[in-house]
């Protein structure tokens, strides 16, 4: 089973289990992942840990849905590190993706750094996890596969391929959800911006009209009073 650990401060990362080719427990043969939104306060870093076996395909994608503060800076630094602490990839943009193959068993660290923004928070949608190809399962379970006949083995391979393709479709669906939520926040922000400026400009136009009428009225009143004195 995959394990998710959510910690606010990236300290005390769990250590990995030692590498061993004689390990009896096979890796999880299916595919799994997580997708959720998280709010990162200004000037803070949040890290997540995802457990993965060797020869797994790790994926990590993110998108900034909402940002506050001066200038509404939406770029955020995302990094991925292996169980030994070595950085495997980094991305600093509104949206990004980091994919790699796991070389060892343990907890992989994913961090989001919002330290460059000291005045506003960011809402970020995350999608990450690990899946294993059919070949890794075949290497870990030679005895079980030898007991199956050709028909059952073909059915099993077809089911595994179907599960993997369904999983990739789920990933593409999550990409669409990321863009949909981000576009929704952007539309709401633009609508609010246009409404406020339209109201301000309308009030400014009305104020200018009132001032013009007052100035014209004052000019006519001065001319009439000077004629009466003459």
C-alpha cells in the first residue's frame, strides 16, 4: 500500500528500508496516486512524502490555482528528492510536472516553496503517485506466473494493461481538473476586477459631470450679478 505523510516543516524525513534483492514482499502491482488542493501560507514550505518501491514510475504535477499578495505572483518552486536527499527534479512556474523512475525503495520527498512570497498565500492543486509496469511484477513473481496456464496469463496481462491505461486516463483527467479550477479562479478574479473598475469609472464620470455643471452655473451667476451692478 502507498503511504502519504503530510508535514508542514520538512524535518525528520523517514528513512528508507535497506535495498535487498531477496525481499519477499512484491511491490504493489496496481497503480495509485493522490490529487488534492493545499493552501501554502506566505513565506512557508510544505513537504509531502510518498513511499515507492524500486523500478516504479513516479509522477508529480502541480498547478497554482490562486495567489494573493502584492502583484499576485503565481510562480512557486517545486522540488522532488530521493530517499537519500538528492534532488531529482525542480520546477518553478505556475504549473509543472516532474517524472522519474525510482531507483530505490523508500520515501520520496516532494516540497513546495512559497518563501519568495511574503505577503500572500497560494492555493495549489497537486497530483502525485507511483505506478509499476508489468515487467516489474513479472520479475518479482516468477513462481506464481509459472503456475498459470497460457489463457489465464493472457487474461491477467490484458487486465494489467487495461488498469494501467485507465490510470493514465485518470492522470489526464486530473490535468483537466487542474486547468478547470485555475481558469475558474482567473475568471472570477477578472470579473471582480472589471466590476470594480467599471463602478469606479462610472462614479468618476458622474463626479466630472457634476463638477462641470457646478462650474458652468457659477460662471453664469457671476455674469448676471455684474450686469445688475452696472
